[in-house]
């Protein structure tokens, strides 16, 4: 078994890259790809931990791309994580994340919730602040039943404390990955919320024109019927088939 979709504390997971690799060893996996959101900050540490434990770690990333009414994430595998141009490009995304967070705080406070940005930063440990950290703080303070409740009531797209942020258009996310020597793969196609197979196929075939090389057909939240459809689309369009858990440690999302 290999897991091509995992997150560490470099984004919104709650295991450090080293602890994540050690966990994967213990679970008897053969390899993992570290695919933190919009950053390769944990890749160096994960590779070192892999080397120490004789375990294969694939350098990766998960880039959020623009998609007006849904969530479109592009995974990048085997990227040169030290490529300066790549790092410069994705630093725009980190800046956008940092700018978004105070906006979420303001909205939550406007809803009568007592929360400070300091509390959320503390929750994140050393990593980037993401919405799961807001969810954790809301949970600890008793405002929500669980983290999913926090997303549903406050944080998800369309919810009252949702704050949008800059994303690359899909073709740019793909070309940044290609230019850094990586393999771009469409993550969890279920989050594209397509009405039917034809709509999804047309989106995926556009992405392929930009250089997309694969689809994450196997994913923890895909139902068996969805998996079947994604498999067919991948076969029809000649795309690679990948699979991953989207492991975050105990954090959801
Ligand atoms: Zn994702
Ligand atoms: Zn993910």
C-alpha cells in the first residue's frame, strides 16, 4: 500500500513530517507522498526521515486552484521542491493564506464569537494557519459539536465566516507543477460537485489540455460508484490513476 495524499504540520495536519513518516512505517505502508496545502515546507524533513527509516517519501504539494462554485485541488508529485521559481510562485499562495485569516477572525467576532487570531496561531503549532485550526479553537471553546460542525456552520464556502482567498487559475497551478518537474494530478474529483459525468469529463479534459497527467480515483471519501466513474474517465482520457487518504492526523479536512 502506498498513500499519495498526506498532510503534515507544514500545512494543516497534526503530525510533524518526521512523525508522519514514522507513522506510515508503523502502518506498514511502502511509500507516502507528502502533499501539504500550498507549501513544500515539510518536504525536506520528510525526505530526511524517509532516508533514516529506509522508507520512500515522494515530494509533493496540493495546490488550491480557482473554481467558482466548488473546490479544485491539484496535487503535484516529484516536484523539485527547491526550485526557486516554484518557491517564488507558491509564496503568493502563502501570502494569500496569511491575509485571509484575519478576515475569518473578523467575521467570527462579528457573529458574536469570542476568538482571537493569537489563539488560532497557537493552535497551528509551527505550521501554516488553515481553517482546521479555526475549527479546533471553536470546538475547544464549545461553540461547535465537532470540527465538521465548525465547517458546516461557519467556515465552509457559503458559510457566514467564509473568507475567499487568491488562488491560481487551474492552468497556472498545473504549469507551476510541470515547470518544477512535477506530475500534476486532479485531487478528489468529488469536490468539483459536478452535476453529471459529462460535465466532469469536460472539466478534466480541459485540465488535460493544460498538462494534467492523472486523477485521484481512489480517495477516502469517494463512494464506490464515484470511483468507478472516475476510473472510466481516467481510462478514456489516458490519465494516470492515483489514490490517497488525505491523512491529516486527527484534524479533519
Ligand atoms: Zn484537497
Ligand atoms: Zn489534501
